[in-house]
C-alpha cells in the first residue's frame, strides 16, 4: 500500500521574544524534535486522522478547523481546494516528539509536515516556498493571526533572522548547535503575556522601550556571532537576554530556577524561550548535554536534547 | 557612672546599584536595624572594646585600624587627635542588630554611632554634618576607598538620592516605608562583582551601557514616585531593576529564589540589594511583612523587618 511519511521540526526563539512585537529583530531556530505525518490511502473515501489515542473520521466536506486536528483539517482543506481536487480517502497518522502548547511550534510543524506529505502522496511536488506559504495560511486561518516565523523555520530548518519592520526573513548559514530544552509543564498564554508587557510599557514607556531596544541589540549581536562562528559569546548573550525578560515580568519562579540550574550544570548560557509565564527554557550546552538534562529532570521538569538542526521539512520514506 | 548610648541605622540600596559606578544616580535608604554604641569611663586609662563575645583592650597610642574593631579604633583615633585631646580610659560596648558583611552598612553604622557617642560623652557636641564627615574619613582610611553614601545615610536617616557625576547628595522628604530584608547568609565581594560587570561591559559595551542607562532611568522615576507619594509604583520599579541586575550577571540562584518567594508571599516588589553575588534582597511589603518574613525563613534564609526610617544617628539616653 502506498504511504508517505514526512517530518518537520519544531522551533525555539533563540533571541528577541517580546521585543519583536515592537519591531526589534528576533532569531528563531529549528530544533531536532520533529512531528512525523504519515499519509496512507483508505478505502472508505473518508478522512481519518490518528494521533496517540485519538482518532477522528470526517467527510471531505466536513473539514472545519476545530478540535484536536484543526491544523490538519485546514491543511487538507486548502490542499484539496487549491492544489489537487481529488476525493480519495486518506488516513493521516501523526506522531510528535514535541510537547504541544509549550511554545515549541508543534502546530506549525504538524501543518508543514502534513502539507509536505500530501504534496508527495498526490504527486503535487510543491516547492518548499509553496509549502511554507500554504502552511502560514493554515495558521492564519486557524488562529486568526500568526507570524510566518514558525512555519518558515519548520519548512526550511536552520536559523532565521526576522526583521518585522522590513518584513524580511533571512536564513543564516550556520551549522548545528547543541541545545537542551527544559519544559516546565506549566501552561502559558502568549496573548496574555504580550498584553502584560504592553501594560508595563504603557506605565513606564521610556524604561521599557529602552529595555526592548537592548534586546534588539543582543539579537543583532547574536546574529553576527552566529555568522562569524564566535559561538563562545552565545551563552553570555542568552544570559543577558534572560535578565531583560525577567525585567519585563514574563519569567516565573520555575523558569528562573531552570535557568540557574542549567548554568550550574555546565550550560554556557540559558534563558526562557517564547512568551514566558510557563513553557520552556533553552540552554546552550556544548559538551554538557547529559549534565544539563539530568539537572532539569531532577527538578521534575521535562528535558529534551534538541540541537538546532539545518534540516527543515523532509520526506522520510518513498 | 557616666554613660552615653548612641545608635545609628544601617542602609540598603533601594535602586541603582552597579549603575552608580558608571555615573548613574542611586537611592539609598536608612533601615531601622541599628548599631548601638555605649561609652563608659574605665579606671584603667585604657581603651576597652566589647562586642558579643569579643573584647580587646589597647592603649591610646595603639589605635591601629586593624582587627575586628578597626572602625571603632580609627574613629577613636580621629576623635582624640582632632576633636578633644583627653586621656581618660573609655569602654566602648557595641551591640548590633545588623548582620555584618551583608551589604547593609554595618561598618558605617558602628562608626557613626561611635563618633556620636564620643562627641556627647566628652561634651564636644559635634553637628551631624561633622559626624558624617569624620565618619566618612574613618571609612576612607580603613578601607582605602569609600563612597560617602553609607555614612551620610546612617547619620541623617531617610532616603538619599546620590548623583555621582554632580558629586551631589540630596535627602528626600518622605516618611517610613515597610521593607523586609532577606539575608542569604552567602558572603560576597563587592570588588569582585564590580569587576565582573566591568568585564561584561568591556565585551558588550553598547548593550551593557544601554542597560545601565535604564537602571538610571528607573532610579530617577523611583525618586519622583517617592517625592510625589506614588508609592504604588515602587514595587514594579524594584522588579524591573532586579531583572536588569540579573542581566548584569550579579544575581544568584538563591537571591532570585528569595525575590520570587517574596513576591509570591505578597510583596509589591523585590530585588537584590547591593553588589549581589550573595548578601541580601529587599522586598517592599505594605501590609504583608509577616507573610514575607515567614516565606524567607522557610527558605532557611534570615529575614529582617527593616522599614526605611527617617531617624539617623541619635543619643538613646542621657
């Protein structure tokens, strides 16, 4: 039986979260935790979606983007309406290495992998640019608003330098980086944290704008260091960036603790990643992965070995 | 038997530590943890100094500023050489509510209280300006270098706004503030931490200068809030300031933890105070002193109820 497996990586924000909302650049990296999407034919002429212990079967005209499989449904909807009009039954099986709702871009990864697998399965052979564009549309239509960062990073892999004011995204040519992620397990709401920073900025505009500007400077410096191979600066820049995120009020006791214990375990630097208020930290860990992983696990948080990967979306079989 | 007891308060840096080294203003406050110095006559015509379980007896010509009583000896030396030439034996008994070497200004407080007690005991009736000036000289001669902040705050009480570039110190007219101190018990070296910040600034001058500038802005804003009675901003400004100190690399896991648990226990804001790397945190705690004190004690750190006090040095008896 014909089957296609495609996978796409998650992402972390390396530098610049929150400041990017106010026009500063940010750096996002694809991480080697992947979502695998398998497409097979099914005889029922229905669409069947399977993930962990969940299964849902719908008709072709029932692809409303709701429920657990909303991103997959929207991807199918756009693919069948705009790329290839077919009505063959397909089964979509999803297998994710990414914790969901943790800020690691699992929704973008599942979307990109689905789009890529469908493209190969039905012989559409979409180019990566097209996969990224369509996947961004999926996120936009499901969420109402979405930056293209996650879908671009997941599609192309590597590290992306994002300049919101210029509406420009450039891919850095750099190799893999050893990174460990610590997941607090605490839920967070990006919208709420963005609002919190905005309220603080409304109260203390000069001070908060000054801090945001420095986060932007750190991001630009980090880009230069990545391009120039001066990786020894990365850890320090992460530490400085983390302090500034603390000053914006988006860290938590647990995030702060994970950052400190990662540094103590030998990380060159560590910071919260993403919106904060829960979610994850990242630690830059050359030659110290095992130590840092153990230290995070000891805190009853979930560690992941998640190096930055240059591999974006890819077909795993076929 | 004639006896004089004088007391002088310790101090905390409310805002602006480290940034003050680079010309930004800082705010220091006298705290109601005092050093008591009692002067009595002794018949032996010697100088006897007593504190806790320590005692030392020296001749008038043996007042070298060394050992545990080096500040007291230097104060006696300057007083007897420049204010009143007498050779009556005196016993100096010291009783301190301040943990020593914790960054809370215990050496300034013991110096100021000694100078004040000697002045009253021998009828010199030094003015406060004179006590502050002579006490600063004591610190300078014992330490080699010293800012006049500690001795000025301990002498006059209240809150001092320090502008190093203008070499200006002004006293804010504001009432007491509820403050809780958490002492980690960890030793720290101010010189080492100042050096650490300098090294970071040498590596990333633009970024670190930008952060230092924002600490200065916070301090100026805090001054305005204190003068205008807008005390509800103080906690938030402390929190922002703490994050910036984190970004300068002078916080520690324990300081960060104390800051978070104080906020959780109801403090309006909290930050490390002084050089960092150990030492103390301060928490602004209107109506929540007890909660915060309990939370700090639970961490096996030493809490102090230490409101900002308008009372500087004072004679306690006589």
